C-alpha cells in the first residue's frame, strides 16, 4: 500500500518492515525502551533514507540503526 507523506508516496510495508527490524535490534540493545510506542526519531531516519533512494529493507534497517546510534551518541556528548 502506498500513502502520501507530503508530496511523496511511501511504501507502508517497506517502512513498517524496516522499522520493525531496526526497532527490535535497538530494543534488545537497550537503545530504546521496550514499549509498543513508535520511536519517532527512528521513523524519521527511515523515511529520510527512503527519500534518498534506499529501498532494500535490510540495508534500510541497518543504515537506520547506524544513524540512530550515531545521533544518540552526539546527543549524549552535547
């Protein structure tokens, strides 16, 4: 299913699968709390990656994890 987000259509399945993979890893590593609430920061990272042309769910999840962790480290230092 496609939905519009702004002017761009998003593949909901791709977003949700990549999010599930990344969130599961980050929950198990303790980087995000183990709740059913969507982590908006992680979701934004995934959407930005899709907007920049990444459409493979595994690569998308791995890149999202890396960026999320890098942003978290920067926030911790600041």
